[in-house]
C-alpha cells in the first residue's frame, strides 16, 4: 500500500488511519486514563486501570521491538533528552493531572467525546489547543522557557534500557529483549484475568489494540514515512500539540501544510463520530450550570499549559513516551498521576461541601 507513496503522503495516510482506529476504539470501549486513576485511588474494580496497563505494556513491547528491528533513534523524538528539565516536567504533569480531573477527561478522551456531540468536551479541546499553543509559541512561552532553565539534570543515557545496560555491563539489546518478554508476559496475564473474570473483556481487547496503535505511530513516522533528506520529528499518538497545530491549520489553511499529528486528530474525530453513529450514541450534551463551565475551562487551561511543559499528555507521555522507556516520560507520567490524585481530592471536597450546603429534605 505504501510502496509507491511519498514519505509525506505516508505520514498523512498513516496519521489519519491510526486516528480513525483510535477514535473507533476509544468511543466504543470508553478507554480513559482519568477513570483508570480514579479506580486506583478509590480502590474500585479496576477495569479501566487494567485496560490502561495492557495498552502500556503492549506499547512498550512493540516499540522496543521496533528499536531492535529497525534501529529507530528516539533522540529525534521529544522524549529522549540529554538533560531533564525537572521543573516543567513535574509542574506541568501535576497541572495536567489536576486539569484532567476538573474537566472529567484527558485531552484524548475530550476529542473522542466532542465528536459524539458533547459540547462540554468541544469547549475543553478548544481551550486546550489555545492554551497549549500559547505555551508552545505564544504569550506563555517565555515562562516555559524560563522554567526549563531552572533545574537541568544531565543524563548519560536517555532511557531505561540503555541505562540498565550500562549499569549491568551488558548489551542494550539484551536488556530490551528481557523487557519485551516481561511486558508481554504481564499483558497476557492481565488479558487472561479479564477473560477469566469475564470483566470488561472488550475494553481489555480494545486496550491491547490501542497499545498497538502507538507502535504503529512510531512505525509510520520512524520507518516507512521517514525521509532522510527532510527528517521530521518522530511522533506517535499525542493530542495537545497536534490540537494546537490543527487549530492553526484551520485558521491559516493557505499558509501552512498538514502533518501527521493534524491528520491524527482528524482521524480520531471521524472514527469517534462513526462509532457513536453506529451505536446510536450521538447526543448533544452541555453544561448544567455556569460554575460547571468555569471548572471545565480551568481544566482545559491546566491541561493545555501542563501538557506542553511536561512534553506530552496522558497519552502522549503515558503511552507514546513511556513506550520509548524515556526517563522524561517516567517523571512526567508520575507527576500526572500525582496531579490527578490532587484533582480527585479537590472534586471530592467540592462534592462534600455542596452536600453540606444543600437544604434538608
């Protein structure tokens, strides 16, 4: 299919198809990082948490297999860095986690929901795109750049595999092989548990495929769509930076060109819409009161700014970044989880206060 295509066209088609698949699966399975964290915090039956772990493990196993098979260099991605900018990674991750809980969904989930008629999510993704772009190149960019210079931790190796190999005095390929085997084993155990318990089987299978989509993103941008003469940054599934770029593309269509990320966003919207249409789940939904809108707007701003500072969102860092085993991704995702827990506590406190203020019945 891709043999006679130009690298740019491969990126376009690959991004669109991967986005389409993510939209279909994300809408039909309700795949959601926010719910996964909420289940972990509340100790509930962990269907979403299990799904997220399966997706992560498959993404890690597949991506590390690509490194061994095609010698992909992730230093050309945003995740492998020579030094860790700790302040924006941690602060941005916490901001994103809080925002995700306030808006009741991460950036990827909001795109999926907006395509089904959820006007709350539409407002949130516009807010995320605007605030994210402002943090990348606009009003907030100087603040981000200042924070990046505060605490820089140099790295001898940018990822876990190379670092372990250096520490153990073994080949990095041997470490990768062991990590691939471990990730696949754990994924099989979690998937088998879902089948044995007959609990969220479709979600688990969909999560497995979503993990594969992350691998597909790296394969498209790092192998079949890679152009040695005009190299572009390697990327896979991520939503905040592409969302900002997509908004800019819509506004100045004649003065710019599309890319992998923009086509990914378009594919997700299309896939989610088609899934909701077939499942008869298209429905307009809006805010119940003005205060709710303010909460969602605040969540969108925190996610947009936070994701750019943390070099990715819960999917960009939580799946794509983690799949490269980058230290920056481990720190960022840990901060997102901490922020989500803080946001969960804030939401619970607000619920309790509202209940206390309600009149007796």
